[in-house]
């Protein structure tokens, strides 16, 4: 599985868990820590927990991959699943707006992604 395929699988799992505003960034050649970043929004702490759980479960069951690191503190309203080549950031809307993580990346790093019908 390529890092791009993993990124899209993570984005799809987040979409299946009803995360919103899912953005996929291709950071190859830009970042020294990961190839792809997925940023998505959860509507509440329970929803954030569910998105983390579902992405982790789906990727584990379908591809046999576990995150090398998982920041599972949903009360902080920003959690991360780190698959080395792919990092999944699940954030509450107000935290996403405040930290504006996506400003660190160029708009052209954002790649088109759409869930399969």
C-alpha cells in the first residue's frame, strides 16, 4: 500500500465516521515528518472519539496497520493518529480555526479527495 492509498483510506474512514471538512495534503518533499496529512473536523468530544476509533479500527482491520503513535485526548479537542507516512488530525471546529494548522501548507499541497460512492 502506498502512502497516498493509506491517506485516502484514512480520509474515507473519517468520512464514514461522519467527520466533516476533510482535507488531504500531499506533503512529500515539503515535510520531513510525513508524506500526507489528513485534517478533519468532529462536532463534539464523543464524535471526536468515534472518528479516532473508527479510523483506527478500519485501517487496522482492512490493512493490518496500527498507528505508531496515537494522541487520544479528545477533551483537548485535537487528536492525532500517526501512521508515519500519514498523519490524521481530528479537531473540533473552534480548535481547527484557532490553530489554523493548514496555513503551514501551500494551497497546492491540498489534493482532491472524494469518498467512493
